């Protein structure tokens, strides 16, 4: 386990006792990770379960941008095509799609269908 994963594990293990420290450690873990995508995914899922949708959204947005960057996808998910995703390395395409799904889900969970709509539309076009 590398240092970033250790920080994330520590944050998760002690989150209930000290949420502010947990938040700090989660941010540090993601910032220090050689590949932040897996940790960002854990973070947005974690914050979604905590009903802290602002932080879940922030981490999902970061994951979307990072997955797109690493995969060499066009800037702006609105222009992504199936072909773009097929040319990307499989796990990077998966991270990009999972982040799109998370952003749509977060929008819906917060009752903001308008915020979810662009992500839902792109997922429908890519499906």
C-alpha cells in the first residue's frame, strides 16, 4: 500500500470521530496519489453515502477531468463519442463513464434534474 492509500485508509477508519481531519486526509491522499482516479472514485462514492453532495460532486468532477485527460479524450465530455472511448485504454474509459454516471446521480439525488441532464444525455448518446 502506498502513502496515498494509507492516508485514505486512515481517513476512512477514523472519519466518524474526526470528520474534519478525515476530509483533510482524503484530500491529501488524492493529491499525493500517483494515479488519483481510483482514490477520487472512492472519495465521491464515500461523500455520496455521507449525503455530502457538494464534496461528492467536486471529486466526481475531478475524476471526470482526470480520466478524460489521461485517456486523451477531447476537452469537454459533451463532445465525447463512442469512438473516443473505444480508443481509450479500457480502465480510463471506465473511469470516465463512472464519473459521468456519478455526476448525473448526484444531480438527481439533490433534486437538481437540470444539473443531471447534460450527464444523462451524454450517457444515453454513448450507450
